[in-house]
C-alpha cells in the first residue's frame, strides 16, 4: 500500500494506492502494471451514502480525474519502485510507502 501526497481530486480525502498485477523485468525484478486508488472518504459500498459518493467521484466527468491520476501513479511506480517477490513469503517492512501522486 502506498499513500498519496496530494488529496483526492474530487473531495480532498487522503488517497492510497495498491497494486494487483505485475510484470517481471529482464533483471528479475517486478514492476506494477495495474494500480487501484482508494479515497479515505469512500463509505461502505452497502451503505446509503455510497451511490452519492460514487456519483460525486467522477460520474459527471466519466472519471477523467481518476483515469489521469491512475496513469500518473502507474508511471511513477514503474519508474521508482521495483517489487521483490519471494516464493511462499510475504515481504513488507510493515510501513506504508509515500508516493508523490503529482
């Protein structure tokens, strides 16, 4: 999990990013190929508030700010971060990383 430096473009909430897909590079390291963005103000999806939150987080501009942010974060991750994958072991120092999400 990576923490964003800049706030959510829709509500000013804190952003965090996680990766779910990677690609192995020639040197054996792994780079992110997919990133998910989470806003700290997102309510539970089963709550009454979720649809309004979702509507206010990109429905009007077809998620343009999310798509732009996702592209910038993914480029930043691919440039600055390499993942070391170890078989049958979770690897983390336990501290969220901070990522400048331009």
